[in-house]
C-alpha cells in the first residue's frame, strides 16, 4: 500500500490534518485529523509498504505493545482506505 499523491498532510497549530488536493478534492472534501503517530505512519506510506513493516517501524519508534501497535495501525489504515487516501 502507498499513499496517493492527491492527499497531503499539513500541521495546523499543534495538530496534523490530511486533506485532498487537485481532482481528488472533488470527491473527498473533508479532512482527517491525525496525531504525531498518525503523521509518522503517513510518512511511512510515502513508499510502497505493508502492515507488518509499519508495525515494526512503530515498535522501533515508540515504546508500545505489538498488539496495540498493530490494532491502532490497522484502524488508521482503514480510515485512510475509506477516505481513498491510499492505494
């Protein structure tokens, strides 16, 4: 999976938001609010990756249980898929 180029992330005050740009903004005109962990995962999606690789990266960066990391990553990726932000 990989993020689509028609979605970008921006930091607004202390929060990150993912928004659609260009033609994609005609289909998805909302925003996805994310925390620093979500922004970290978003950065990992710049290149083709999979859930196992994402979870491993989360475990290296954060002091978190693997089961929680996987559950949270899968949930966030589900949100991105529902929005059409990843391929």
